[in-house]
């Protein structure tokens, strides 16, 4: 019996939920991969590549093209050293990088000298002794500047000599590369000419009936005139799809074409009742 009709003297009351006390969480629900991974530069073996990677890491970006050219240059020099050849000069990118480094070092050195001179000037302007020292220091850079051109001239002479030697090496290497390319091109042209000549001789031999007598003197008595003319034009063996069948032209061989003797004596489409079958059996079986 239902009690839905009775009044509710004790209504439902909201209480604190205890469902969270028995709740279970899985490790798969926890967020993973919360840190972004960045690609690190691969470790290299050679010292020059290590230096280049260190400079690239300091600058924040690697020059992959320059690293590739440097690696190729080192590999070719190793191969040439094994074969007893002279090493190739450094690529232009490496030279430019070295010049940039030298220029930066020289610039930093000059800036440091200028800063030191300014500090000395600021600290030595309080007394006459400091003024004299300033004069001496001013004369010293002049003397250094006077001595510097001679050293710079000697350095420039040595640089010019080294550049001339490098240019001579580059010219020798360029001449060698040109000679190798010319020899390879000549070999390729000779190979192409010989292959073309052999192909032409083969075409002439196949096309000339006097040289290709095997197909020219093949028996042609069993072939039709049209077929014979076709083969005489090309001197090649061509077969119809029904040349090798046994029961060929049964109606024409038996004389039962159905035109001269009427429809009653026409071709019978039954091997066991045709005249061709009876003749064939009498000739080859009996």
C-alpha cells in the first residue's frame, strides 16, 4: 500500500555531503607535460665546431649553414690529408667570422684604452703634478701611435704575403678542378659517341636485308600475299593470333561455306558432325 497520500511531517533536510571522503583520483587525471621542451644543440666532436657552437649559444642562434660548410671543409681536408694532398683553404664564412672576431677584439681593446685614459684624466686634474703626468701620458700615446704604424706596416706586409700565398693556392686548386671537370666531360662525350655509333650500327644491321638474311630468307609459301608483303616491308616475323590453332578455316577447307551449295549444306557448328572432323579423323586417327 502506498503512503504517498500521507502528509510529510518530517521533510528532507540538506546536510553536509560526505561523498568526497571516499572519492578516488587517478594519476591519469593529473595534468602532465607542464613544461615546454626546447631543442638543444647536438654535441660536436671537432674543436672548431665546438667553438662555433659556443659562439652560437652565446649569440642565441646557430648558423646552421656555416656549421655545415665548416663540417664539409673539415671532412674534405681529412680525405685530402689521407691521399697526400694539400688542405683546402677555409671557406669564406669562416674567414668572415674570424675577421669579425678580430675586429670586435680590436674595438674592445681600443674602447678599454679610451676609458682608461679618460679615468686617468679625471683623476689627475687636481694638481700640477697630475697635469704633468697628463702631459706625459698624452705624449706616450703619441709615441705609441708613432711606433704603431711601423708594426702595422709589418703586419700588413705579412698579411699581404699570406693573402698572396692563399690566392696562389686557390688558383692552383681551381686549375686542378677545371682540368678534372674537362677530363670527365671528355670521357662522357666519348662514351656517348661510342654508344650512339653502336646503336646506329645495330639499326643498320637490322634494317639491311643483306645483313639480316635470317628473316629475309624465311619460308613464306604458307603465307597469304598480303601477309608476305607486310613481312617483306619490315623483314620481321609477325604472327597472327590464329596461326597456331588446329581447326582453322574449317568451312573453307571443307567447301561448306553456305553460299554455293545453299543453307542446307552450310557450315555445321559441331566438330563431331562436320566434314572437316570426319576427314581429320580418317587421316590422322584411323
